[in-house]
């Protein structure tokens, strides 16, 4: 950081590059001002000014007494606000899942690594174990289920798609109990997940897209049935 030019602006550029590469993600805490200055080989005032610039841009949040944190992107906040609108119904949310996740599965099939396939299989193992440990802990099950789908979006290699899918899953998780708790749904979901992974492992984009679409439509049907049952007073 000893090159000519505005040191604070170069610190800003370096942090922005880390954000772009997902080395820093929303919610992550940055090192202390002293540690950042030491890591970057610059002065604390330069670090302080860079943080102010990024805070003004909405990229960082300064929580006094706690530290500096990465803020959610404006895109993510806007998407969250739009999708959480009460006028957006469950059908629209699942339609958006299909719009996003079917292409994601196709793209992932073209780019996925063996390590990413192994990771997907491991998530499914953890999902089964979580269900066996405590099937009533729906938040944990829902998070693992979402992690599976977000890992596919990650493998697709499109950051905007990953952010959008992340927001969508958060809203679905917060808005309703996981469909995995519906009798018989766990077994169907497991087979559907396995079909998606098998298509990804074969690097077959068309099959991956079909498997993803079938899974989303099945989950939508299960969610619709659950809501209807709850409305009718059924357990």
C-alpha cells in the first residue's frame, strides 16, 4: 500500500475487490482498525477514512462498541423488500424459484467440480441425520434444505443469481414450516434431491434442469396442500 496515490481509495478498492470475490460476505466482521492497518501496511487514519467511504456507500456498517461489518448489498435489500411484499403469494414465490433454480441447475451441470458434488452429497447426509435426530426442528431442516439449493446456485457461478436465490429461500423459510415435515414428503424430497445431484455429477444440463423443475413443482404442491389443511383446521 506504499504506492503513490490516495491510500484510502486504494484500501476501498481492495475491500471492494474482496467483496466482489465473495471473500467478504454480508454479516462478516472486518478486523479491527489497528489490525487492518497492520495487514495493509498503512496508517490507521487511512483505514478509518476508507471505512467512512464504504459506510457512506452502504457497503459497510459501523456498530459502535462492536466493530465494522459487511452490509447486505442494495440489490439484496431491494429484492428482499419486493419479495416480502404481502401481495406476493406462495405461487409467485415458487414460480420465481423455478425461474431461478432451473437455469442454475443447468449452468451448474456445466461448471460443477467433483468437490462441489461431494459437498452436495454431504449436505444430503446431514439433512437426513438432522431429520432423524429431531424431525420437529423445522428451522434446522429448512436451513439445510436451503443450503443444498444455494450450493447449486454457487456452482452455477453467477453471483447475482446466488444473491437472488438466497433472498428467496430466506423468505420461504421464514414464512412457513418446511414441507419436509409433511408425511411422505421427506422420502420424495430425498429422491428428487438425489436425481438433481446425479444429473449434476453426469454433467447433464438438460437432466439437471428437469430434475430441479420437478422438485420445485412437487414442493409447491406439498406447500399448497399444507396451507389448505391448516386453513381447514387439520393438524
